[in-house]
C-alpha cells in the first residue's frame, strides 16, 4: 500500500509504517486508514502479529496533526474504527502488536505505543505528553499511563509535558528493549517471528483476560476464567490446539498450532 500508511506482509506478520513527512503526524484521514488496516489484521486468521513503526529516522509519531487541525480537522472528528491511530479503541483486538519506536514518540504517538503489547525503542527515541502546552488533554494517556508506570511519574509527564529519554522510559518500565537504530527493525521482526510461531488462541485469551482484568478485582476475573465466561478462553479450552499442546508435550516434540 502507498500513501500515508505503508504495509508489508510476510507470512503471518504485518508491518505497518506511518509515512507522513515531515513528522508522521496523524490527521483524520490517516487515522481512518489505520483503523481499516488494523481491523483487517484483527479479522484475518492468517495474520498472527503486527509491527507498527514510523518512516525515517527522526519520528515515530508526534500524534495529532496540528496543521490539519488548523485547516479544519476537528479534534473530536471521525477517527474511524478503532479510534485515534486505529488500535486504541478497536474491540476484540486479541493479537500481539509490537511498537518499534524509531525516534520522537509523543502525544497521540505515545498513546498508540501504549496501546501495543511490547515496545522496542531506538537509542535516540524520546517520549513526552506535550498536550498540556497546547491547552488540551492527553485523554487516552491519562487513562493508560498511570496503570503502566508509577503514578507520580505518569502525573509528572501529564502535568508538565516534560520529555523522557529512552533510558528513563526503560527505567520506568514502558520500554521493553533499547536498541541501536540499525538493529531496531531487525529485532522487531525477530520478536514477531517468535510470536508468529506461538499459539494464537492462547494469545487471544491472554489479551482478553488482561484487558478485562484492568477494571475488575482478582476474584471476579478468576471466576470468569474458570467458568469459561470469556469468549477466547472458552474457544481455547474447546480447541484442537489445546489438545495439540498436551500431545506435543507428552511426545516431546514442538507443537503445530492451527488456531482452531
């Protein structure tokens, strides 16, 4: 695909690249395109894992395109399926997503990264929530960030808009790995291939349980699991893959996952 979003598909892996010079900012049209791409990723049983990154070496994504806003894009406009960036509000997105942060990651770009499952970052990557300086609220980050890192650090970022270098981001735990820039995508694909080889029904169950558990107490969530009240858990416990996992262990061989 050409245009503001580039895609590359290899086996069960989908790479999604934000490509909007100069900074990879996202306007309403681009957000809607991303939503359609991630919906197709979610609904295609042949796709197992996605990588999201930015084009170039300076910017992952700074978030909302303020120039487009000045030209008439409404901040509360139609972002498309999945909300801003296509993944923040996309229901039942039960497949692993890796963010490969190749530079500046701020505002809505950081919110997109926080919506993924694993964040890899180049050594020169930087992070911030500068919305406070433009008189608006980092809405998704206000919900997610205090659950990901210590409350006082999250509030510092939200209230001051200060920048974190990649080492501090890693220290607070929202970056998994720091890599040389020339190794970032190689490592992202290496990790994606590892995930591609894993059990998709188990991944789906993990993601649904983790997502639902955020707003529930421990015992309520455990009861839903044991009673098979999560759709993905019920599907897993009735699947061929569940039996395959047990057989492969007993036969001392690698399992062959079919996703059914």
